């Protein structure tokens, strides 16, 4: 890893030198293209600085006045840098267009050509160096940086091409190259700005939200996951999870669920904080009624079937109880079956302690009902309680 950091530092130093050399040569020779290329290098340096500042800030732990951490400071820095980039690239763009309109003929200067050539060579060397170190240290960001340096080579080479064309009398070439480069920088600048605004506006990371929601839904004892929102920078994310458990679920199990949600953090290095919010629901949505083949109320777990009644729609359907004569883990298997069918209450005449606990741990309420005249009866009875 030290080698990757060293490669990053060398790249920043080289880009600082290139920025200064191209800036001075561009101003002296009056080449707008070279000034634009200097700005491009400056943007690269600022980009690397932002990454570095971001890492430093993200390391700062939350404190009393900033309980959500300090990651937005990075976005504030990005906002500033993005605005600088957009304004400078726009001003170069305007300058180049004005030069074209006014027919300004830049002078051909050998030293300016030499600086642009040197920039292309240095960037090509940087690209090769960063990619090879990146592969060796398995640093994908360094490999990406190396590939970026390749685009810097093209930028500087287009300045060289502009100079050659100017030499042969195509005076407009310098301004055209400047326009092309400044449009590219403008793009980078607006991407940085958009990114900063998204984080500052708490834009939700939908992809990660969906992944987290799926993981939370698979946790036992949760009735429904009502809201999952992931926000923050690509490096520091805050997750809010709202979920509902049935009132049958005991405090110990709720704490266990919260613990499991918080531990999701371990599988996502970018998540710095998970905020679980629990709601306890007494509402019953689906009732299981143990019945026989003729839909007669049986009232215990030896029933061959369960009639499932959806309270809100009044709809009902029958499922087979494959575990009615299970020798082992009967209560557990039936609780599992009912939970899969999203049942939150069961009507029984009697029930054993073991089965009762299994049902409770799945958040299923047990309703003691001695006699049922009809299936509709079960809804009115359970609602009236
Ligand atoms: Zn670049």
C-alpha cells in the first residue's frame, strides 16, 4: 500500500510542475490551448487533493455536535472546487471563442511546443508507472488514475498538434484545441458539482438501499421493512432502516434484530452508521385457522390444513400442513410454514409450550378460540379483541 501512496504523491508533484510550466508558457506565448491544458492539470491536482482531504475528514470520528460524522465537509470542498473548475473552464471557452471571432493569430513559440511535448511524455510515463504499481498493489483507484493520465497525454498531444497547425498557417487551430479541452474540463467540473450537490441534498443511493432492504427482510422476526434510505458520499454512507415487529416479539429478540441490522455494517466498508428504527405493531393482517378437509375447525397443530384469512380483503385460501404428524421440531416447522405465508395470528383451542414459543418468535399471535361457527367469524372475533 505504501507503494501506491508513493505513486499517488509522485503523480501529484509531477502535475503541479506541469501546471506551472504550461501556465507560464501558455501566458507568455499567448496560446489559449496551452493555458487550457494547464488548467486540466490543475483540475487533476485538485481532484487528487480532494480524495486526500476526503480520506482525512472521513477519519474524523463523529462528535457531540456532529453525531452523523463529518463527511459532508468533503462535499463542501467539492462544491467549491467544482465551482472554480466550471468558472475557469467557461472563461477559457469564452476567451478561445473570442480569439476565433477576432482572428487572433498566436505566435509559434518553440518553448511552448517543448513544454506541451514534455507534458505528453511525462503523462505517458505517469500512466505506465501508476498502472503497473496499481496492478502490483491491487489498487483499482491507482489503475483508474493511470488510465486518466492517458487522457492527459491526448490533451497535451492535441496542444502539440495545434502548434504544428499554427506553424503551417492554420491560425485557428490553437483556439479550436482550447475549446475542445475546456469542454472536457467543464464536464469534469459539472460532474464534481453534481456529486457534491447530491450528497448535500441527501440524495438516496437507490441501489444500496435495495440491497440493504433485502438483507433486512431476511432477518427473522421482522414483520415488514417500511423504509430504507442510504445517503452520503461514496466513501461514507449513513443508512436508516425503519421496520415493524409484531407485539408478540419480546424485547430480547428486538435487541437481537437491531444488533443484526447494525452488524450489516461489517459487510459494507463504506457504511459508517446504521440507524435502526423499530415500530411495534398490534395489527393483525393474516390469520391461520387449523381445519380438516371439509373446512371444519380443528383447533390444533394436528390439523391437515390451514385456512389462511386475509383480514383486510376478506379473501381466504387453504394450505396443506405437511408437518401435522412430524415427530421432531413440529412446532418449529409449522411456525416457519406460517411465517412464510405471512401469517401473524393463529386461532387454536390448545397449544403446547414449545410450539407456542416457536410461533411467538416468528411474531405470530396466538388466539385461544374454542369454537368457530364460520370462517368469517374468526375475523370479527379477532378484531373485537
Ligand atoms: Zn486529466
